[in-house]
C-alpha cells in the first residue's frame, strides 16, 4: 500500500485484535454515539440546516473517517467550528451550493494528502489557532442568544454587530421559560459528570427537558416548530452541478478544506498525546477528504475530526478505529428508531448545549496566557480573533499566516541587530563522559511555529530513553507562543514518563518568555540553568 495512504484500521487488524479490546471499543463507541447525538442535532440547527443533516453527517462521515483514517481514536462528524462557515455559505449559495462546496473541499483534502501536505500544520502558529478558535466560540455563542432568551425575531442578521443590535432591540419579547430551560440545560450539561462520567450531561438534559416541556406543554419553540418532522432515513441526494459555475465555489471549498484539515490534525495530535501514539497525517487528510466527498451525496454537511468526542472516546477505553465505527452505527440505530421524536426537543435546550460547547471551544486560558507573552504573539492573536468575529474566518486565517511570517522576519532582524547575546559558551568535548541515563539535545535557532513541532518530536524520542534530558538553548534567540505551547506539552509528557528535564544556556529574553509561559513553574526555577557545566552537575546528582 502506498506510503501516503495507510489506514490505522488495517494496521490494527494486522497486528492482532483481541476480544478484550473489542469489548472496550464497543463500550466507548456506544458512549461516544450518545454524546454525539445532541451535538450533531445542535450543530446542524445552528448552521441553518435541518437536524437530520447533522445526524447523517455524524453517521456517514464518522464511519468513513474511522475506517480509512490515519488515527487510532479519531471521531469524525460535524463540529462547532463549521457552524459559522456553513451558515455563511448557506446565506450566499443556498443548500445546493453548500453541498457542492463540501464535495470540492473533500477533493482539496484528498489532494492535500496525496501531495504529502499533512506536515504543514506545523506552520500554523499557536496564537493564530487560539485566535480563530476563540473567535468562532464567540460567534457560536452569539448565534444562540435568540433561542436561549426565546426572543421573537423573524430574521436574525448574520453579521456580529447587527445581530447583537437586533437582540437588544427585541429584549421586550424575552420568554422566561426559554431562559429557564437554557440555564437548566447548561447546569445539567456541566455538572452531571459529578453523578457519572459514563453518560453525557447534554444527553440527560435533552431527554429530561424534552419530557418536561411536552408533559407540561410549556410555551417554547421546538425543532418541530422551526423545521417540522425529522426524516428517519438516509438516502442519496445528488446536488445539481453546473460545471460552468464551479469556480464560484472554489473559495468556500478552500475555507472548508483548510479549517477541516487544521481541526482534524489538531484533534489527532491531541489524541496522540492521550494514548502515546502517532497518527498518519496524510492518511488522515485523505480520509477526511473522502468523507466530505461522500457525505453530501446523502445530504450531509462538512465534517472533520472532533476533539471533544475523540477525547471522550479515549477516556472511555477506545483504542482502535473500531470504536469510531461503533459510534457511527450507534447513531444510525438511534436515527432510524428514535430520531422521529427529536422534533420535540426545545430550541432553548439546544441553545444551552451550544453555549457550553462555545465555552469549551473558547480556549480562554490559552488566550489569557498569550496576552501575557510577547507583543508579536499578542498582535497575531488579536488580529485573528477580531477578523474572525467581525469579518470572516477565511480572511482571518490568511492574514494571520502572513502577519506571523512578517513578524517572524522582524524578530529575526531585531535579534540580528543585537550586538551581544548572553549565551552558554561551554562546549562539550566528549559525549562519552556523560553520566549514565543523561541525554542531551541542543536547539540552534529560533524556537518558533515552523520549527517547534520538529524540535519537540525529537525531544520526545531522546527524552523517552533518558532519566535526565538536558536541553541546551544557548543558540536560541527567542521562543514564540507556539514553541512555548509545544515545549510545555513535551515536558508534561516526559515528566509523566519519569524523565527529568533541565534547560541550560537560556538567555535573558528567552528566560522572561519561559517565565511568562509557565515553563519555569512547570519545571522549577532550579531546572533552568545558566551554563551546561552546572546543568551536567545537576544531572549527575539526579
């Protein structure tokens, strides 16, 4: 099989698959299927399409991504990040245009994988990712205010500021029942894990609140009020394609492909850290592409890897793609036999669930952390954030990448103009004299978004074979937010493996960034040393 397409499912089956792991995967898959049910419906409704399209996407795309993907535990389906994009494409091109754009996006993703572009994720700076993710979270939150408050607004503006203007002008139409339902939904969704982590709070909230609303005939809008009946079948739905107009859909398709690629690979990286695995990024992109080509043929919307559902899968024992396949089959059975009652779900209940999703997406801790760091990272963060909220996600990503590159060049020029640098001047003459169990890795050059992934991958490899790892940073002129974020992840993982990390030769500017980024606190200030000689003595003592 070609090196760029090696599904993890085949690898798992070749290596041997035990009945014990099967039972764990089935359990995890059923749990994730239950978790995905309310989210698939909520994401579809928030995107402006009917609820069954979210379920279809979770079933079809979820099955394909697990069966063909390059990650052992990735769960695919509709995600909150696509709400803004899907809604905008619907407004401009209609449902047929959305289906065509999604198919084209799938072809782009397949091409990305075939041309081995999966590794390009390392060129997306951390402040840019946090900026547009936080921006999307704020936009999602803003789209749910109408239903959460039960406002009577015939048409809500799509732009952020006019939308809030419409909300404030309609405050006289607030429905107290809707507010109560939204608040109770949020409370159950967040706090139910105190009772059990096996059943998702969002699922409990939907069941309980839907029953109460229908038993007591509470005056709130439901899915049926807005969308009517929900079909409980999946059938082929071919979009009407005019090939002379395909160029119109290239821009929205590229937006879907870029966001889908970034989010799926980020999810795969996060899950790698949770299970100690390594995903195949190009295989994952090809699988995501196939899923987005096939899903619209059944009426589905864009899909990608879902970080929250993937994490749920791992936490419940899922370790192979079988869990993702079971998740898709679980949703299919629910849709076929129970889905017809989904029309009774109150819109304010879905709004409560999406408000929690928006909060979890917001990455506010990372946002605040970057605001404490370098001015260059702060500028990329805020520009990306405000462009996402006020203009468009596509422009936010494009301008963010260009701005990051320009600022990197500026930082390099600034460092080149410095007459002196306080660096570790020691030279290790003989590596054979090292104490047993001590590993060394020297980083030369800026520790920034384009180099951070490669550095950290090597650090994990060397660190896993050492009791003590000394990282020499005498030739590091600066470290950016992406470098800090990746370095923290490596240090946490190595500490979990009982490896002690020592930094040596850190210059004054980098030390300030390490302190602001929380690495001094994570390591301990006594593990960040001025010279290699001192670090070596420290390692010998350990």
